[in-house]
C-alpha cells in the first residue's frame, strides 16, 4: 500500500515541472518530501516535519499555471491524513472538508473523512464516506477496516460480517504479495 501510494506521488511529481522556488525547493520537491516523510514517519516529529513541507508546497498553489485545484485538493487531503495521525480531529476534518470541496471524488480524502467520522462517533457518515472511497479503490485496507468497525458500531451486524470477509480477502491478497 505504501509503495503504491509512493509510486502515485512520484508519478504525479514527474508530470509537473515548476521553476519557482521557496527555500531552495520548488512545489514538487516540497510536495514529494512532505509525502515521503509522512509515509515513513515513525514519530510525531516526523509528522510535524512532513506538514512543514506540505505547507510550503501549499504556498505555490496560487502560482501554478495549471491543475491548481487538483494539487491543492491532494495537499489538503494529505494534511488532513497527517492531522488525523496526530490525533487532531478538528484540523483533520477541516483540511479534509476543504479537499473534498475542491474534488468530491478524491479517494484519499473520502477515506480520511470516513475515519474521522468514525472516530467522532458518527457511524452513518463514516459508512457513507468509506463506501464511496472503496467504490473507487476496493483495495484500501484501512478504509475497509474502518468500514467494518463503523458498520458494527452502528448496529449493522450482517453488513459488518460481509465487509469483514472482504477485509480478510484483501488482507490475504496483500499477504501473498508482501514478504
């Protein structure tokens, strides 16, 4: 999952060439470094450092010649995921809501929103967002896990059982390809 996400970030980075710099780094460098640090984070300090790079990248959004909303929504979604990891649900929800306002179909933001709603006890909203994310990418293990939890917590026991089998199937596929 991490390698897939990293390759998506890299492919996004390669598609865009930006010459303006901020602190010696351009938009893509800050975007890429922020995401790499986030994906390999082992501490809250790593997560905070990741946010610094992503916030620097956000400073470039206004001068991007094209695809501003696309990049801005991805930055906001990633920042939302980091704030979620830090336990700051209010900031995570704010960033994720802003990302979805720019791109209502952004899978990462939909999954993050679902997890936030689950953690805030709003299981019905969590289910709705997590199902939307899984409709776009059925292999999102974390989204499927939180969907099972939200279904169960919301009293949808049969649906939780069915989704639990889907979770086991995705886990088995991952186990087969990961050493």
